[in-house]
């Protein structure tokens, strides 16, 4: 029985002879120390049991255990324990780290969209278990490891060359995409400079190598490759794109001619096989001719390479001459939806073995035996039809989405999914019909519904705000569907769906695309209504002198409106509008405080629907603003009265102090005290200000009656009480 068969037995439940990995947790233990042929099945069963316990912990944390499922307390790092822990205790600690992320969400450590650990299918379980087997194989005798690795690498090399229609291609496995690119560039330098092995960097003194990159590659990758190769960053050239967003061949020719005139040596050209947002191939036929003419190594990357494993692509009997590139990097884990798989670099077998070993592309490198086994297991678990089916599933998702989006008039498709462009695999005998590796779209003003509704002077900026809002709402309402927001120079902000670059897409179905289409229609209804109402909103503001429109950056709603009172300073305007927002929030929470480009406060209005009455909305803002203005004027009048009363009281006190004559004897020591005891000094009476009457009064009554007495009440108390009228009583 093989390891794969043993793993499949551990997955089956409910039949005699089959075993559950969770139930076998106690029976399979590493302490039993199996030997010989029992090691492989035991490791697979132990890995399956550990994964079963972790999956059970995941179900409990997601609410599968009902009210009993509680998140553990926040964990702080501590010192290493003195005594060893059992495997079950270590698994429990690991499950706490993996699935107890509620406390980290508040700190922004875990993203809410990716916080849930996805479930594993049968192929994922097999790959995870194969990592344990790979670690065990690495502990064996070196001769045995080499013998096993030779078989594994030979199988993987044959399967990959057949699956991707590249007969005789060599294989290199690595964990990082940049590592494979660096080794490929080093291999190209060895081919271009044969004396590079012996002379090292001295080989570049006479003719410095130059690397050419498509514009879609980030600058960080170029800097990384230059640092890994020991070359200055000036050796990296960026080839601009044409109007169709593909590499401009004429611009590349000009760069080559200029570099050759200056004595540089073109070495590597990195092209795109399906750009990140368009999915379009670079012109491979023209690029292949240029590379063959100047002896340049042509390297390609991109999601469109996955279409080569489909049945409509290049036939298996194609020769090496039919492949227009020298190397390619394949992220199989993303394409097949299998986590834990390494990157695969395919390159031509015409390279000298010494150059391959010097570049580090030899399969028997440090990580060769470790990285090859999971891929070997995954390819067997999938099979050729299963691998092609997973890639075909991703293309079917994009094709379904394109069909849905083409029915919406206000959605513009970009790149290969646009009606004017159809993707094709260069160098193949037939075109991959309907193969859209990427679907990129954006909201635009199109059709009778939104024609002419774009506010003047801010069409492009406001369109970007609308698409940003649309992307945020779609990601929040449909976290299952991976959508990305991109900002392109030619088109602005747009939404991108690329299932081949996300392993999560393997779990999506056609129903998810229908749900995406339905959610998109709901949001487009709000977008169209907001665009129409915004034009009406700005037109209505011209009828109100005290209301002015405020343009807000990065805001997709109606915009901002500021209430401007008569002859008010900027500080008063900001204070009044802040109070206005606080008052309007009691009516509707849709009102919020915003700031214009000049930093002044305003009332910010969000997304609306067609049933909104703009005139009524502005009337509400205007009425609330007038009430606040009147109340603020009353407060200002009252404060002015209080200020004048205080000034009058201060003047009266100062006048009394000036008129008061104490005499000279009161200032003589001892005599002044005796004189003060004999003739008590009259104190200066205080003053009170009556806000109601606006009269300054003395504080004599307060000290006399120990309470504040109104003047009118005192006069009423001085008057005699009038007798109450009495009615005559009838006498019996």
C-alpha cells in the first residue's frame, strides 16, 4: 500500500475498514517509532490525525460547538518551558495561534477578509502530509536521498513538460518567485558570458550586461535582481507599453540600438504572458525574433501561461522550436488551488550542465529533495485531467463574469475581456477561445441613464471615487469573491478579478458569479442615482445664497454643502457648520462633518437614491442653519449685555474707591488698628448684574438676607397686603 492510498483510507468514514484521522489520533503516535515500509504510512496517518484535530479546533472557533465555543485569552510571549511538551499540547497551542484572532483584529494584525482559515480538500491534505514525508526523506542516507530524488525529479520533469507542452524542459523548484528569476538571470549571464564562471564580475568590465523588463513589473523586483546579480541598478531598463498596454516593440528596438552603441550587452528580456490587469500577451513573435537576433534570453511570466495546459492549446507533439521563450515561472499553487506547492521554473535543456549548476538551477540543490515531493504528490493526486480541470474552472469563472458584465451598460470591460480584444496563446496552432485570465472592469457614465450627468470639472476624479466606493462595497458584501482595486494611468481606478492568482478561487462556483452580478446591480443602482442627484444638487444650490457647494476629495457621495451666514468670519463659519452637523445627525445619521480643500468645515452628504427630494434636503439644511444662526446671534447679544454690565460695575467700584477718604491716621502702625477698632471702616459695597433686567445692583441685600432678592420682590414685600374680597353669606 502506498502513502497516497494510506492517506485516502484515513479520509474515509462510515465504512468497515476505514479509519477517521481524528479517531486515530491516539493510536498513531510518533513514539511508536515505525521502521522500514511502515514509516511512510505512519507519517501520513499522523499528519492526517494532526490536521483533523486542527480542523476540529477551527470548527469550534467558528461556532461549530454552539455556545460552548469561546475564544481564549490574549496570549503574550513567554520563556521556553523547562519540561518537554507532548504533541497534543503543541497542537493545542498551535490551534490557539491559528484560529483565535479576535483580539488581534482590533489591533489591525489580522485582516477580516482573510482571517478565516480555509478548509482543506483531499489534495490539500495529501500535500500537507507530503511535507512530513519530505522532512523524513531528508534525514535518510545521502545516497538513498539522491536515488529517491532522481526518480522524483525525473517524474516531475516529464509530467510538467507534458502538461505545459514543453518537451524536454528542465525543472527548478523554489519557494520565492524572485529566487527563480534571479537564478534564471544568472543562467542567462553564463550563456552570454562563457568566461563568467572563471572571471566573475571581471567578465562585465568590457561589456556591461543589460536587463530589459516590461512596464508591469515593479521597481522592487528590478532592484532585487540587480542586487542578487551584483549589477548596478542602471543595468535595468524598463520597456514602455503601447496604446494597447502591451510591450512596445519599436521602443525596445530603440533601447537595444542605443545600448549597443554605448557598448552594453543585452542579456535578458522579461516579458509578460498575461499582464496583471489586462491579461494580454506581449507580442511574443516579434520579441522572439529580436531575442534571437541579439542573443537575448527571453523569460516570461503571467497567468495566461496556465492556458497552455488546456486541450485547445499547443498539442503535445509540438517540438522545442515551437516554444518562443527560454524560461518561465509557474505558480502552480495559485493555478491549481493547492496550498503548499512551490514555484516551478521551466527552462530549455540546451544549456550546458556546468552553467546550470553554476546558476543554481540544478534540481539536486539544497532544497531539491524537500521541494519536489509535495509537487510529485499533488500531480499524482490531481492527474493530468484534474490539473487541467482546475485551470479550466478558473477560466470558466472569468468567462461567466464577462458574459454577465457585458449585459450592463454602465460597466466598461478593460484588457483582454473587452469586446475589441481576444486573448491568444502565441506560438500555438489554435487560439484558446474565451480564455480570460483576468477580468478588469470599471463603472463609467454610459447610456441614456447616466449620459451627461457627470459634474463638470471633476469627471475623472469623481469617477475614481465612485469606483473606489464600488470596490469597497463589493469586497464588504462578498468577501468570498476575491476582488482587487487597481489604479491605472490610462483608465483610473478599476476592479480586477483574477482567479488564477488566488487559490481561494478554486472553491468558487457559477452561483458565486451570479451573486457577484446581483450585488453589482444593486450598487450600480445607487451609483447611477447619486450621479443624477448630484447634478440636480449643484443646480439647486444656486437658488440659495447662504448655501455653497464644497468639492470633497476621495468622496463618492453628493458632496459637501456649507452654510455661510452674513458677515461672518471663517472661525464662526466652521463653528456654525460643526454645530449644524451635530444637529442634523439627530435627524438622520447620513449627515457627517467634512472639510473642503481649504480646510473649512462643511456638511457632508453620502450616497443617495432616486426617491430623495433634493429640495427638501437643502431646505432641511437651510432651516437648521438659520435656527443656529439666530440662536448664536441671541447668545452674542446676551454676551454683549453681560460684558457692558460688568464694565459698568467695574467703573462704579473704581469711582467709589477714588471718592473714599480713609485719612492719614489709618495708615500709621498701631494707631491705625486702634482707630479702626474705635471707628469701623465702611467696606465698599459689591455689585451684581441682573441679566433679565440688565441693571447693576448692590450686593447689600444679599449679605443682609443671605439670599439673592429681586428688587421688584423687595418692593412688593414692603407694600401692605390688600384684604381679599369677601362675599356676603346669606343669613338663615
